[in-house]
């Protein structure tokens, strides 16, 4: 049974890793040039801090998932080891998983808000919309954001599974005590 | 013991509720007028969609936490009822708690990004900064965002406790089966 959960875990982490890399690449390699009157204007992800942060965060999330995948290649992990040391490590991994899920989610939400402002502009603040001029650039960012939200959704599911695997070791009667085995 | 956890839960939900209400009020009641040349300019939260969404989301979160608090006044809940019906309801509440935590977190992140743009502007996009003119307005939004992040942090903790209370009912050996009691 443990092997089955591990397989699901590996599959989910691989998918999250792929979507993170895809997001970082789609945003990072997005660029469009346009001639406005006599000057050449170029739109890149560096124009908006939120997109720069998104690239860094998604790259970090990809590295984290890669490291977690390496864990499964260590034989002791796939077999399961002594209970107490397992529990401490599992708490740390659960916290890291939760942090990773929330941070990628926050980075994606911030980038979505910035992209939304670029699409609609803000009349009251005299921020003009930009996506009517850099359409292809904006569509690529939109695709990247979909991948980004998929990766953070997958990471939320992964952290739920981590929580399930850890919390079911505890006694249902007494708080924070292990059940007898 | 269950009563102890319930007390912590009530306390956390009350705090989250207070911080949500505080955020919604701070953002919703924030307004500053300034005379620019011959016209009067007024900054309100309606100038930025992200702030409008934040007010709605935090109000919704406050209502949700209020409803959850009402749950504890029903005697059957505080005593604990039959196991199977408890489990189904607990799964639904866990999902709702998780959704509430992620949605308030996303709304706060988006509002933070919008506020960040208002503070720094975006030179490349010719979006000018606004907080040098509407300083008091921006400081109040900053305070509101701190309260908002506190409320979403509290709701993340609440959903972790919900997860713990539910998942520890399950068997540590067999996947998704209950342990014998």
C-alpha cells in the first residue's frame, strides 16, 4: 500500500515539476518587440516585478520538487524506516510542502493581478492597458499563469497527502499522542 | 481533550473573524481627497479592482467563520456525534476551510501586488506611482494588508487543525480505512 502512495506521490511531484518549469520558461522567454512611431519598444517579463518574482518562485519550486523526488531513490524512504525519526522528518517535509504550495500560489495570484491590470488598465489611476499593443506577449503570459496555477494546485494536493500520511499516525482519542501499534 | 481543541478552534476562528472584519473595514472606509491644480481628486478602494475583490473576499471569509462559530453552539458538535456522519461533515468542512484559506491568501497577494505597483510604479509601462500623493490612503491600505495576511495565516492554521482532527481517525497501515476502536 505504501508503495502505491509513493507512486502517486512521485507522479504528482513530477507533474508539478513539469508545470513549474513550463511556467518559468513561458514567462522568462516571453518577449515581443513593436515599433511605436520612431522608437522600438520591447516587452519582456522584466518590465513587471511580479513576473520576475514568479520566474524565481517557480524555479525554486521546481528545484524543491526535484530534491523531493531524489528522496524516493533512497531505498530507506521507499521501504519506510524507524517510526520516530520518520515522524520528525515528515513534520519538516509537511511544513516545507505547505510553504511551497502557499508561496507558489501567492506568486501566481500576484502575477495574475499584474496581468489583469495590463489587460484592463486602471482608468482612475491613469495606468493604461498594454495588451492591445503586445497581444502575443500577453497571451503567452496567460498560458504561463494557467500552468502556474496547475502546479500550485498539484502542490496543494501533495501537501494534503503529506498531512494525511503524517496525521493518521496519531491517536484519535488523545491529542498529539501516537496510537498503539 | 476534545473540549480543549474546540476552545482553541473557537479562539482561532474568532481572531480570524476579527482580522477579516478589520481588513474589510480598513480598506472599504479608506478615502483621501487631494486638490490637484483646479480639480479635486479622490482616492478610494474602488479605483483598484484588487481592493474591491479583497473587501468582498474578506467579508465572505468573516461570514464563513461566523457560521462555523455558530456550529459550536449546537450541543451535538461540542460533545461529538456518531462517527460516520461526523467524518463526512468533517471532510466537507476541511475542504471549505482549505478553500477559505487559499482564497483569502490569493486575494491578499493580489492586493499586495496592486499596492506594490501603487508604491513603486512601473517605469517601463509608464504606470506612475501614486503613494507619494495619497500617502495616508496608502498607509491605511498597508495596515489592512497586514491584518488580511494575519487572518489568512490564522485560517491556514485552522484548516491544519481540521485536517489533523480528521486524518487521525484513519488507519496508519491501510489507506483510507478507519482504525479499529
